[in-house]
C-alpha cells in the first residue's frame, strides 16, 4: 500500500481512464473539446477565474517554468522560505539571473510576515516565491497576509501549492501564479503540472524576452488560447487520468473533500500521540491536513524499510538533513481514507514496539 505524500495510490477508475484509446492531440477536434472540458474542471477545483495551463511534466516543471517565464536577468526576487522547496525556488531564481533576496524561517516555524512587509517597503521587487505546503516537513503555510502585502506593492506572487491543491483550501484568487501537480491530492499518475495564471502574471511575462521553449508559459497564450494548437504533443493518457481524478473530487464536493482530509490528519496525529511520539513541527497548528511528519530520531529509514518488508506499506522519510529524523505519512487524495490511515498507523505501532 502506497502511503507516501505523493505519488499517492491511484483509484481504479483513474487507472482505467488511462487505458482508453487515445485521440490525436495535435489535430483531432474531439480532443480539443475534451481538453476544454478538463480545463473547466481544473478551474473549478482551483477555485479561480484565471487561465489554467496543464503542462506535460512533473510539478517541478511548473516551478521552473514560472521563474523562467517571469524573471529576467537583474530582476529582484524575494524568496520566502521555511523549507526545502522554498529554498529550491531560490536556486531557480539564481539560475535565470534574478537578484535574490531571502526571507528564511526555520523549517518548523511559520513564514516571517513582518520581515516580508519590511523588505517590500524598503526595496522594489519584480516577484516573490513561496510554498503553501512544505511536504518534507508537513508544514502548511498561512499565506493570506503575505499575498495581500505583495499585491499592495505590485509584486508578482509565485506559489507552489503542489501538495495542497485538492486537499485543503488554497487562496488561489490572491495568487498570480499557482502551481499544482497531478500526483499529490489529485491522486493521478505523475506527469502533469497544473498552473493558474492571472492577468497581471501574463503582463509581466509578456514584457520579458523568452529564451526557452518548454518552460515558456506565454507560448501557451499565443498557441493554445490564440490558435487552439498545443506547443507540443500532449500526454493524452495522463490527461484522461487527470480528467477522471477531477470527476472524483468534484462528485464528492470540495467541502467534503477538505473535511475528509482534515479528519484523516486528526486521526493520524491522535495515533502518533497514543504512541508517545511527536509530530514535526511541534506546533500542530502549522501542520498540513495532507501529510503528517513524525519525529523518529535517527531511525526513520530503518522504520520505513521494516514497514515495507513486514507490512507491505510504503511510507516516506524526509529529505536532506532530516532524512533519517522524520517519517512521513501521506493522507492525501485517495490515501485520505480511514481504513488506510488506521492500517498504516497500526503497522507503525507494531514496527516500533518490536524495534
């Protein structure tokens, strides 16, 4: 059983959708009609009126494409980070010649709102990057106030919401670029990035001379929205899967989906406390409803291995320096169901007791 925080287990109906006979995405009008329908469903799940792009590539493509399309050499960019993926945004900014300014918090602390406000009051920024859910540590960032500050100062906001979209409420309406991915709460196979783009974001990107092709977002406005022609041959079977994943979410209803994720997070953490373990971060109010990070000091890799060998359940550890310190349970999408969470936590309890 796959209980990692992405990729998640895939529902049977989604797997079956991938097996459908493909249409030609370059010339078949029936495919264009299907794709327009999929766009509408993704827009509904995002809760936005902005344009939606669906790119052929895993979520990291979206992060790089957003920076590559909006940032030119010398642009000052504010990277707001309290985690590995927030730090990763900084790498992309430097890669594309941006002038980087960091506002860092510890990985178990919230983002520094006052410092962000001070920075944008003092300096002029083209854009700011941030992460809604830092999956490696299970931290969900409250972005509301920061997004308001950036909007008031005309700073383009670029947000990684890959592991929160479809699992909890995301303030997409306040974001200029919001990046999602198929393999997290959508419970679709890895391979697609979803991106919402505001009118202001289009304006910023169109001012920049684009020097790439696959990471060029404005090309979609010219080719797909303009001439109804994809920049490249699209991933048809993955799109069929994503369409069914959207059907599952919308049929259940977003409010019920969010409530289910919240309930499963609470169930998971109650079990953690019953085992006299601690979650990461120590302040549970910072924890995401889509993933629980558990402190397993110096034993996470061993516990992960034993859970797979002895209970046929794959969970994740963290990344970087925290790899052997944290065990992560992904209760997102198709994984956010009581029988799966209970089975996983029972297995964890068994492994820890015998260790």
